[in-house]
C-alpha cells in the first residue's frame, strides 16, 4: 500500500454553550451517579442552533483547513466521507450537500452511518485504503454529532440525567497521498451480536417514524447495563493493543492517546489498562461533553492547536461504538 498522510484537522463547535441549569434548574438530579466524580455530567457542552444543518457544520470545520493550506476544496477533495449521528434528511446523507457548500465535486461521496463513537478511525481506514490503492489522492473525512441540541434538549428528555452528557460539534481530517504525516495502521473489530443493545425509544412506545406525541430518546438495554460497561472497559484497550502489535510498537510508545469521551470512568479505565499517565490521554469531556464520533477529531484538532500534540508524536485514536458492537483504533505519526 502506498503511504497516506493525515495532513490537516479542523473542528467546529456551535456557539450556544449550555450549563447544567438548562437540564435541572436549581434541582439536584435524582440519580446517584450524578454526584459521583467519575460519572457526573460535564460542566458545559454546546448545542446546535435550531435549523442548523450537518453540512453547514462540516463547512465551518473544513473551510479553515483548506485556507491554512492555501488551496481550495475544488479539485482537492476526491473522496468525501461523512458520519452524521442524526441525519437531516430521511433518505439521503449530507455528503452531497456538504460538497456543494464546500464547492467541490468528489468522485467518491460516502455517507457512512455506522461506526458510532469509533467512526473516525474507521473512516481513516476507508480513506487510507482508497488513497493507498491509487483510487484517489485526497480525502476529507467528517464527523458530526448533532443530537444534543435536538434529541436531548426536548422538554421531557432533558430532565433525564443522561441528557446532560452529550454535546454537539464537528471534527474533520484531510488526508493526502504521501508519507509526511503517515497513518501507520488501523485496527477494526465488529461485534454484531451487540448491535441491538442500544436504540431509539419513545415515551409512548411508538416506532420513531410513526406519528405520536412521545419524545424520541436513545436508551441502552437496561437489563444489560453491567455487561455493556464491562464491554466498553475492555474493548478500547484490546483494540489499541492489537493495533500496536500490527505496527510493531508497544502501548508505552504512544505519545498521545485520543479516544471518544463517553464518561470519566471509561477514560480512567482505558488509560490505566494501557499504562498511560493522564497527561498522555487527552480529555475534553468536561468542556464539550460526549461528542460521540466527533470526540476524537475535535480533541485531536484542539490538541494540535494548543500544542498538546507535538511534531513527531505517535498519536493513537480509538473508541468503541454504541453498546459495544464496534471498536476501532488508528495510529498516526503526526507532523504539522
């Protein structure tokens, strides 16, 4: 395979910064985990504005990436891959709309709906395969999390403790042929038997597309909560370990670990299992909440901008999706 490099990162966070009072007012949440230092809700998060579209978020995150490189998206995006948690349109993804807003005409437009919180490394794998095989020279991958201000801000749902955990945002990465800042490897793991342990739920029991007054929520299978937590604790260290073997390094060689940001207990467990000090595992949870699939690229972009990722660092990006039906990890030797 020809070398493929991740050469640019961008992020967009909606303007509206939401505090805990939006969800609970002055009341303390009736949930013992809310008072736990490991499970309590993040201090702040961002919410999309009413009517704000995923494609607009992608444009806001991606346009500065091309401006910094002194190029236009036109003619420089042959592959466009998007992952949007809450698609704006029922039948079509946002890829074509995003391409139109960016002014580019990719040969490949792929709206990837699966992968969840681990979709960023998964999209890197897909882009790396297409570029590395010679099918394309450039790719833009885009993660959009947009449920916090739409699903979890509904009047009834927002009173539930879990509604205060997600935040909205978009992260993008630009990849090109060449070995300047190479993607060294990607490891993916599918566990389809767990796919039904998470799904949409409504307060009136209807299917989410059927008419009714019940608000849409997203819930785990309650009788499998302990299994899901155990699964999540194990999956990320396992897939990172497999990735390290694939590229012939040790977890101790990882300079920076960037994962999805579901809660503090997962973050602590993952870095402990891999033997990493807290400063080597980047944490944006308290500022942005759980950004789901966008968590890894947004955190990566933030770390590059602030200098938390340095030239030559071995950066590993990892996550697990939904209730554990998918996990992935990718390694990049970062050069700005």
